């Protein structure tokens, strides 16, 4: 049997495991949040896994990313520990921010994950800084900013595109276009249809891909990341995608069309698509995928149990982790 894919079987299994880990992490948060177990606010990445995984597969720990309010998928695919993430979301000690940040402030600088961000468009200027540092270090590292379709209209994002182009930075700007900003449809609030056109307005290449197709994302991201590593400058990648849940947990989603969510799950599930592609090609069996599904469920259950058992931060913890010493 020949493998028609651009990745080895071992790598394909790893990517499937990453996508499945994101999915089960989010499915579990959905349940636990509705039970009232989780404090604060949670925005789920379920449905969008192929984008983060297809892009991050090209990155090393020296490459940096800046994430969004919907950041769990970016964190997991960049290699942040799921137990530390779960503890953080549960507001417990031992979390990535010792339980003081929650879902929208997960960061792990040791993995090049500069942070989720509750401020729309705030990651893009950070990525210009990280990419400028990478350019000076001259080791071929890149920095990637993720924004939603809504955040792509923020001034910070547009200024960052310009700055990255002017400075010819090894930066990549990923627009995760899931069609909505909260309840506002993308087409209602964004002047151009094509992000490729928008990229051209800043003098950089742009590519639009089906963000629910892992291989389409992997291929497009590979091309522009390689270009950035070789000094070719920044690019924009639009991933058209779907979100399985509401804007935030608790969103009644009255703005969705009738049948929209059923259609998304039935016809635009990136994990199902990946499964069909690799099994139809005879590279991976359904049993191999199911074995990973079972293993991932156990990993997530263990993360939740560890998070529940971990202590809450104390009053004294309020004054720690405030400043960083270099
Ligand atoms: C600067 C700023 N303005 C407004 C908000 C409130 N807000 C949070 S998420 C969101 C919608 C974001 O939509 P999009 O960028 O498409 O990302 P998605 O939620 O679809 O992943 C808004 C308006 C914010 N957090 N920051
Ligand atoms: Mg959106």
C-alpha cells in the first residue's frame, strides 16, 4: 500500500491524536461547564481542530504563536500540557497560570505559546515583536498570530499586517473564519469577501483554504511558513471553518439557521473528514483510530480528576506570578 499523504503514518496518527484530544477536551468542558463545575467564561474550539493542528504540525518549540479567546486548540496543538490547562480552567494551583488566569489566559512560554487573549486582535502586534526577534536571531523561526473573522477588522490586526510587511517579518496571520463574531454574521460586518484581497492590500500573499480539511490547511501552511523561514516575509492564511458550539458556553444561538448545527456536525466535521480520507486510502484502519479515541478519553478523564483534586489558590497567591525576572 502506498501512502498518498504528505506525512508518514506515524505523523498522521499523531495529528489525529492531537485533533481528537482537542475535541474531547472541548466536549468535556461543555459538559462540566453546564454542570456548574467551571468558573469564569469558556469559548470552545470544537469543530475547528484541523486548522490549529494542520498549522502547528509545521512548528518547532522555537516558533511562537499568539492565540485568541478561543485558544484551547492552539494550546494543545502547540504542545501545552492538558493537565496544566485543565487545572487552569478549573481555577486551580498547578494550572498554567496557577489557576489565576483561566481559559482566556493560558500561556506557556516554554512551548512558544505566548498566550490566549481576551482582547480581540491583541495577539497580532505581539507576533510582530516575536517575529522581529526571530528575524534578529536568524535561526529560521517564525511567529504566528491567530484571529477570528470578527477580530480581523480590529485596527491592531490591520496595523500589524502593515508593520510585518514593511519590516519583512517571518510572521503568519491566520484568520479563523467561522462565519460569526459572537452573533454577528461575518458578511454583515466585513467589507470584503476575500481575505486574499485584503492581504494584497498590505502587499503580502494570501491563501484561502477549507479549514475543515486537515490536508488543505497542512499544505497551504507549509508553503507560507517555509517562505517566512527563508526570509520571504509575512503571509495571511484564511481558514474557513465551523464552530460546533455557541460563541461562549451558555449562548442560546438564536442567530443560527434551522438545521445549521446538524448540517455542521454531519457534513463539516474535520475529524470525520480526516478519518474518511486516511481509511479510504488504506493507510490507517478504523480500529487504529478508535484505539486513539479510547486513549484520549482516558487522558481527558484523568486531567479532569487531577484538576478537581488540585487545591484552589490562596489569598497569599494573589501577589505571586505578578512580575517576571529575566
Ligand atoms: C477589543 C475587543 N472588542 C470586543 C470584544 C468582545 N468580543 C469577544 S469575542 C468577540 C467576537 C469575536 O469573533 P471572532 O473574532 O470572529 O472570533 P470567534 O469568536 O468567532 O472565534 C467579541 C466582539 C473583545 N473581547 N475585545
Ligand atoms: Mg468568528
